[in-house]
């Protein structure tokens, strides 16, 4: 069996390759530049290849060095991420979930108490982000994201959580002015910056050309645009699952016009290696159960 390089030698190599400086690598690793140089020299001797061209104050990767960096950087980053997850995990079982901010505020958090009542032994940790989860770099067990059936990537498990069904809503006093879809020209359109195409697509799908889809007020998030609609500032295209409680409570009214069902849906995505762990499966099962309840009339 061939002998693997030491973790110290690999860490020294990657740190020096990133900074192209033994001095900077030594500072990052909290060792001396001489120690970095010795570790890299030992690695070169073990590999039988020269990894760096050494100058007076700076070093450069050789072609072999660049090839070796490309080969080892990914596994080392995965190892670092796994180590971070283990260090961050408290004694109680924890499950880290990342979701879109509007989904977290309007759907996830109002239901969170029911999960805690059922599973007080699981520490559920919620992070919000508009960016796709980087499972290799971040300590997430579940990502809730909008995706199509084949968009989750190899090595991941995905289950549909909720459809993305879009339609216009407004506060009751604003809705009173909209007897039919063309009446939307009488009200202010509200836009959430992450979803700039919602009004143009809905109006086009409804066959309404008399309403200026570009006019109105713009907000940095869909959640703010929905809240502005609740306050009577105008009408917004909303994802049905995120406003069901507001409609039920009478804070919002669904306006006339056809719903638009997006091709992509809200999905639960987990790394395949962790998806069936009991703590992760408990959270996924709870979310799916809540979603089934949300779909009931």
C-alpha cells in the first residue's frame, strides 16, 4: 500500500499554493516559514516531483504543482467542512436548514413550534440565503430551494415540498377596485427585487396588455412587497403557499385572474449521505407533513 502524505505537508502545500508565499502560509498555519519549507520539501521528495519554483521573495507553482493542487484541494475542503460540522454540532442532535428569507419568514417560522413540540431533542438551526447551498463548504443538512426535477445535482436527494403557484393579491380595500384583471391598471403594482419577472409573466399569461408591468413600487425582498400589499400600498404577485395564512385571516384577497403554475417547485434537498440519518429524516418528514396540510382546502 502506498504511503499517503501527512496532513501537515498537505496543509502547508495548499496554504503556500493559495498565497504563493511560504511566509504567508506560515502565518496562516501559525508555524515558521522554515517549517513550511521543510514540509513541502518532504512532500516533493515523496512525490518525486518539484511543486514550486522558488524565488528570492516569492514562489510559483510548477505545472506539476498546479495539477496536484487541483487534485487535492477538493478533498481537503470537504474534510475541513466535515470537521467544522462536527465541531459546531452540540451534544443534542442538530439539523441545519437553509431557506429563502421570504419562505423562512412566511412559512417555516410560523410552523417551527410544532416541530419543537414533537422533537425537543433536535436542535433545528435555520439560516436564510438567496444563494444555492454549498453543501461541501457549509454545514447544511437540508436546503429548501426552487428547482426542477433534474436540477439538484448528483449525490443529492430531493423531494417536492410545495408547488410554486403565483397569482395577484391585495388588501381588501385595494381588491375592491379590481373586479376583473384589466382593472389592475387602477392600482399600484408591487415588485420584489428577487422576482422581477413575476408581473410581466403573469400579465402575459392572463392575456392582459393594458397594464404596465414595469410600473409601481419595488422592494428588496418579496416579503417586503407582500407586507406592503397587506398595508394597502397596492397588489403583488405572490406564491400561494406563502400567503395562505394572510388570505385565510382576511389580510389579503386573491384578485381575479388565472393562477400561473411554475415549472419548478419548492424542493427539499439534502446530501445523499445524510438524507436518511434519523435526525435529518425527522425534519424532512415534518416539513412534508406540514406541506400536505398546507395543500388541503
